[in-house]
């Protein structure tokens, strides 16, 4: 590692990483609940008649919203304050953020079993229309805000040391962009008349949901930079150009809050403005940084090994992101090609985070435990993800609709059946990779072992 953290950050990071991993565990559990909700003889035992959509909403929030945000908050916590002692005030606020996120995550998990059984399938952040669920999301967002934004505001005199590392610079921009996303969400809820209907939540989360994708992309690129420097022992681009490319994403996010006072919030112009930002704001930096890392794989073949989880996580993440982006350009109707696109992209973010976990793990414990499964973990996740996305895209070309299950999917021809079967097979392979990752990281964090992965 090219940076160190103080003991307080190490303890915070260990707890934060545990919470982040817990969100993956429960996300996979709710994915199984969603499957069980369509099994004859099983769904009668579940809390509500529409438990498929309840489980799906909970799964999406845990797997795509909370996992991404909590892990990004963890990276912010360990990247900004370096080498020097941290003030007690900062430590208290950082712990408060971690605790808020933990409680909020726990409430999201419990919500379907304590009365939150009214799902609203809104884009970006689907919800369960119940006070417990909204309180849970508020706690998560408040906790992540403390984890992301406070570290680089707390001790400004230490920022010069932090900003010498491009990874830390990228995470600083991630925290700022998350603040912009929160402002967009606040503006939306202040301007809209609450109706608790699908159109209401669609509009409420439209602006902030788009900016959250900027947050995820910045965090992913920061992890790519960290992994690239770990693997190749050098930067793919000059420091100034990396910072400029990362800053370009922030620049495209900056106008977002002004759209709430420039356009009528329910107008097509408002909708299209955020679409424009995401379409043009995320591609260039990602393509250049990812492309240079791929180029380095050819320039420095002696540095790479397909047994190194840092390299495989990095290169497969780039491949999945590119694949998801290409599929996005081929979307023409509202079918499962749309989730094929974003599952490719979010799979890339998750793989980048998994790779970064192997790099930062020695900051919280002795290192990664020895296991023959480790080299296979990113490969299983990557191969499974590609099969999942390909199957869903293929099914979409044959007209399978979004957000439906069972007989409602209309699997009445070979193309639809083959596509959805490939999707399921890919999902199963990915699950094995995810379980290996959880096992390795948690065992490394909490088992005293001298058998460390080199």
C-alpha cells in the first residue's frame, strides 16, 4: 500500500467493511425470497401475497443502493486522513455515520417482516411504502453522508498528504458528488406534493438517482486507479490527467441542483436534462481510464497474473462495464434489455469494489487468508455476470418484459426460454463467486491466522 491509516480509521474500516458485506449477504437472501415467492406451496408461508415484489425491492436497495454507498463511505473514511492523529470530534462523527448506516441497513432487512409490504417499483430507488422503510433509508443516507463528506472537511491541514494519491482524490470527489445527489433528493421532495404513487416516486428519485450513478462511477474509477497502481506499480496516466478526468465527472454533476429551479419538475425538459448529464458525463473519463489500463496489460505482461484477484477483478470489471455500455446503446424498447444494460454496469462496480477489498484488507487485519478459491472468485463473478447479462439481453430481443415474473413473462418460444435460462445459470455462477468473496473477507477480518494470501 502507498498510504497508511491511523488506528481509529482501521477500527472504523473494519466495522464498515463488515456492514457492507452484510448488505450483500441479505441481498442474496432476498433474491432467494423472490424466487420462493413464485414456488407453489411456499408462497403461502410468506408475509404477504405480493412478497415477490417486496423481496425484489429489498434486494435492489441492499444490492445496488446500500452496498454501493456503504462501501464508498468506507473508502472515503480510509482515504482522506492519512498518517496523523484524528480529532475526537471527527472520530465521534465518523462512528455516528457508521452506526446510522448499520441501523438503517438492519431496518431495511427487517422492514418486510414488520409491516412494510406495499412495494412501489420506482426506478433507481424502489421503496416499500411504509414509515419504517423510509426511516431506514434516511438513516443510511445520513450515515453515508457523515462517512463520505466529513473526513476531508475535518482536518484541512492534512489534505495535502491525502491528495497526493489519486485514489484519495477520486474518493474526495465521490463524497462531494454524493452531497449533490442528496441535495437533488431534498429539492425533489420539497417541490412535489406527496401522493405516495408510482409517478410521485419516479419523479422524486429521478434527479438524485441519476447523480447517484455519478457517485458509483467515481468510486469505481477510484478503485480502478487503486488496483492499477497495485498491479502495475505505476500509473496508467500522468497524475494531472487522472485528476482532470475524475473532475470532469464532477463538473457534469454540478448543474443538477439548478435543474429543479430551471425546469418544471414533472416536465419532459427536466427528465431529459438529467438523461443528458448521465449520457455525456460518464462515458469519456471511464473509456479513457479503462482503455489505458487495458493497454497497460499489453505493455507490462510480466506484471499481470490471472491468479491475482486484484488484476482479475480490475480487468473483468472494465470488460463488464464496457459490455453493459454497449448494450445500453442497443436499447430500443422497454424490455429486459434495460436491466441487462444496468446489470452489466453495476456488476462492474461490484467487481471493482471486490478487488479494492483485497487491497485495503491489510489495513484492518494481518492480510487475506490463504485459500485456493481466491483466484477463482473474480473469474466466477465475471463469467457469471457476462452470462447473466447476455441471457437477459437475448431474452429482451425476443420481447420479454421488465419487472414481471412467472407466467407473466410470456416465455412462449425457444428464444425467450433460452435467454432466461442462460440468465439463471449465470446468476448461479455469480452467486458462488459472491459466497467465496464473503467467506474470504469475513474469515480474514475475524480469524487469527498466519496463513495469508501472498
